[in-house]
C-alpha cells in the first residue's frame, strides 16, 4: 500500500505539467492582455482606453455582439434539442451522431468559403430560388447569411452535451410520469427538461461564448456588416495597430465569458 505522504507527493508531481500549462497559456496571456489595455498609442500608461470603451459606439457594438450571440444560441438550441431527443430514440444512433459531428472536423475557413459559393449570386441557393420563380436575391453579406452559417457551425457543440444528458437520464422517471397520467408535453416540461438542464447549460456555454468573439465569419460571410467584439479586436490589433484598445475590448470580453460561465455553470 502506498503511504499517504507518497500519494500526496505523487499528486503534486502530476500537477506540475498541468500547472505550468495553465500558467503559460492561460494566466500569462490574460495578464498580458490586461497590461496592454493600460497602454496608449504613445506607449505610455493611460486609462483612456477604458473611458473610450464606455462611449456609445463601443457600447452599441457590445450590445450587438450579445444580441447576435443570443440569436445563434437560441436557434442552435431549437434545432439541437429535438434532434438530440430523436437521436436517442433511433436505431444506429451512434452512426447518426457521427454524421452530425463530422462537419466539425472540417476547417472553419473551408466551410466559410463553401457557404460563399452556396450563397453567392450564381450559387446553389439562388439557383434554387430561380427554380421557384422568386429570382436572384442578395443572400451573401447579410445578417441572415451570418446567422445561418454561425448556427450551422455551432449546432454540433449544442447537440453533444444535450444528447449526453438525455442518454444519462433515468428513463424510469419518464415512465413514472406517464403512468401517473401526465401528457407528453407535461412529462417533457416537468421531468425531461429539468433532468437535462445541465446539458442545455453546457451547450449554451459552448455556443454563446465563442459566438461573442466571432470575426472570420463576420468578414467572409457578413462582409463586415455584422460587427462583433471579435471583429473589433481583430481590427484594432491588425489594422489600426491600436493594441491598447483591442486589449481593452478583450478584457471586457473575458469578463463577459467568466460571468456567463458562472451563470450557466452547475451548482455542484
């Protein structure tokens, strides 16, 4: 038997690589971002970046980012939950789940360019509208195209935790509710949904947080018509070279992400 002192020493040794990884790739980058948020264009210490963030332009952009992230998360949930529920009831569900997850293996940039071809003037979407007699429409570089593509990309990340929570749910609770005379809707609302709420929260985290910081899709699909916090950070770091303002936006984005994780985290 291993002594308690030896066990504690072994645990400490195992924690060293993890602690180094967290320090180098999580804590240090965050501290670096916070440091640059206090640096002005002249290279000196300033609080002007934080004052500028609370101007109407940046506050409007922040609200817009949260609104688009909320829409994408809500649509992903509306599609993913019934899909996950149906998957748990079908044969060969592991195969169907694999087919749904398969697109996540494809590079995001490749998927974005694929949708540029689909939504373009001479793409498949407009060809289908021509067949219906509607005519050619401007689909690309619109809010619709951005929300559609973002929702498509994030659906698997919403579906997986919900599917896992449905699989782990004790079916006897559902059977008991039906035996007591509860309808399908009441059973879902009072039994199934509460038991799978942790999966919904995990899916919301996995979708809402990255949706706040999207920038590649806004540029390629929305044509910068949709401005998010991620787009603003990219512009300040790569275009205007105002690293201080870009870091300031990143600080508020990190704070928002932490608050969302706290609100949607498990009480346990």
